[in-house]
C-alpha cells in the first residue's frame, strides 16, 4: 500500500494532508503526463460543512490506477512507494493530479 500525501485542501476527504479514504482511484486512462491524471475519488468540501474530523486519515491507501501508461501501474494497482495528489484549490476531480505519474510508454 503506497504512502499517500494529498495537498488538495478543498477535498472533503483531506485531513491535514492525509486522506480519510482507505482506497482512492487515480484517473487518466490515456495520460502521458501528470497533468492528464486526476483523483477520481475527489469530492469537493462544501461551504460550512465540517471537515472529516471524525474520519481517521492515514498516510497509506490502496490506489486503483486507471493511468495505463504510468510506469508504477501494475494491472491497475499503483506500485509506487509513495504518491502525491496535488491541486490545492481544485473544485472538481479534473483540477487534481497524481504528481508521481511517470510515463512508461515507449515512443
């Protein structure tokens, strides 16, 4: 299970740069660089809503990876030791990215 750092402060699952979900999905089936990926598990934090103080956040998470060309993708599971999800002011999943993505495609 990779270490997961998340800088997406606008996500309802973010708690002090950690994710309160046990598993996330990284999208970007045809991605060739990090900007073409996203955290499909992103859910925007709503104004006035409580943060996930009652959910325990962890620095580790199962990563279901749809970014087929990422060198860390092994049959849709992330095999990186650690990943970073970024997009601090995202309002939707497309505003996030897996900054750890590295294209393993052969040109």
